[in-house]
């Protein structure tokens, strides 16, 4: 599951254009991962492009920011609603943030 999480993150952050039109489905996977493994979600770390460790939480916040940018580029505020659901799930599932 975590490999798929990394693939989603890379695809969206690197503007591959694969998931840009399917953020709701990609975020549904991440939300389910948070629901099933909240403690692992908070502690899981992955290497970034510079080789530094980045947490899944930080990566999710970056995805939210990128999604807001995509919404701004598309000039479609409704597009950003996916981020609201993602951040709401963070607040509901991850203790201590």
C-alpha cells in the first residue's frame, strides 16, 4: 500500500498528468489508508528527491497544496473540494496534529 501512496504522490507532484483529473480517487485511497493505519500514517517516512526523510503526513500536506495550485490553474474552485475532504480526514484520523 505504501508503494502506491508514493506513486500517487510522485505522479501529482511531478505533474505527470496521469492523476490530475482523478484527484478524488487518488485522495480516496489516501483517506482509506489514514483510516486503516493512522499510527503508521503518522510515523511512515520516505526519502525525497534530496535523500531526506519525509513523513506521509508532510507528503499529504504537500499534495493538498499542489491540488490547490491545480484548482487555481484550472480556475475551478470546485476542484479544490478534494483537498477539503483530504484535510478533514487528517483531522479526524491522525491524533496529535
